C-alpha cells in the first residue's frame, strides 16, 4: 500500500505591516518654528531643545519634535506666540560694516560689535547673514528670521557675494586665469566666478570679484595664492542686494517688502500667502564718514534694491 502523504506544514502567521504614523499636514518641526520667530538659528534652537529649555504642552521637548496648531510652546518657561505658517514678512537690514567691528554679540576682547548699532526688536533677535572679518568692511545683512538667515548662507542656494578688492600690483593674465580656473587652499579648492578691473592709482589696483560662497577670509587667501596681498576689502553685494550708495559706515537701511520677497525667493522660501508688513520699532542710528569707493560697477549692475533709507542720528 502506498503511504499516505504527509500533511502540509501550516503557513507561518504573517504579521501585518506597521504603517508609519501619519504626520499631520499642518505640523512643523519645532526648531524650525522657533527659528522663524527670530529666537535664533536652527542650530541654536536644536541646542536649546537638547538643553531642556523648551517645552511643548507642559512636557520637555525633544530634538526632531513636530508641533501642530494649538500646541503650547514655552522657552525658558515663557510662552511664545506662533503660527504654523508665517503671517508676516521677516525684517532684513543692509548694514555698512566699518573696519574694526566684530560680527559677534559678545566679544571677550571688548571690541566694538556690529550689533550695537542695530534697532531694537520687540521680540527675537537680529541674526547676521554670514560674517565679515575685523579688517573687512561693506555690506552685511541682518534678519530677524533664523530660517531665512540659514538659507541665505547655505551653499546649495549659491547666493553670490561681490567684493571690491584693492591689491598691491596689477594681476597678470596668468594670475587672473588661475583665479578663474581655481586654486587649492588649505580647506579645499576655490575659485572666483567673475573678475573685472575697477581702476586704481599707482601700484594700488582695484578689482571686482564675485564668489558663490563665503568661507573664512576666502578672498584674501585667493589673492595670496597668486602672490598678491589684499590691502582693502569691501563687500558690495550679497545676492541681489547692493551696498546702498551714500550709506555711511556704521549706518543701516531696511529692505522694502518687495526686496525681502525677492531675497526669500533666492533662498527657496515662499512668502506668506497674505504677507503682513514687518513690525518695526526703534530709531535708526548710524555714524561715520562717507566711505571712499573704487570705480563704480557697470551700469547693468547698478540696479535698484528696493531698500528703504533710514536717517542716521
């Protein structure tokens, strides 16, 4: 007789696949909300959350947490008013930094700081868009939006920085080409996007230089790499914002709404659907002699900024 076939082994029970919890469409990252409020950069806010300074609905917050409308956020025990979507445009200042000022809130050497001349804010704080070293002057942007400041500095958006550079001795054709092709610096390769002559007298020569990044002392190091020392350095443009002609050292001007929206677009940020004008407070301040300048840029580059002038006291 033929043996009976062995019974089929039972199929192992399959566990249902777990679905990731749905993320509410209106929820946003906590550190992003705090940065948009002008309380600091995204990195600053992540550090504040990790340090236990932030709570949501009475519970300590954690890095990466999302919040939704109705959540109560407190920083250092104080509630903050927020919305899932920004309802007003950020404020942006164009400041003419003089030589001798440092871009820091608290300098251990007690040197003059750029923040001392800025108008007071009702809430939040001013954040510098990048830095200029002690011996560099010119355009420095400030905003009360940590999100905007972070994006304007991020390399992936490639916002151009233009400088007026004075060096000792004219560049040869070979040296100009090396700067355009790229040279190797201590922190990696670097190059200029554009290089134009801008006049000069005697041995001092002025050049207009455009870069797509803002590494530490990059312009100075580029020229040193081809054998020239920079004796004066002025930033004259950041993105589409030009250093306003006639703006004295130590003075600031505020960008109009249209210019702020344009700047946000360069940084990949959408403006509020119904943007409200920024809340302004404070008396404009500034002092210092009118700066000497190299030859002006070509007419095509001298376009309007949409910058609202403020009177210095």
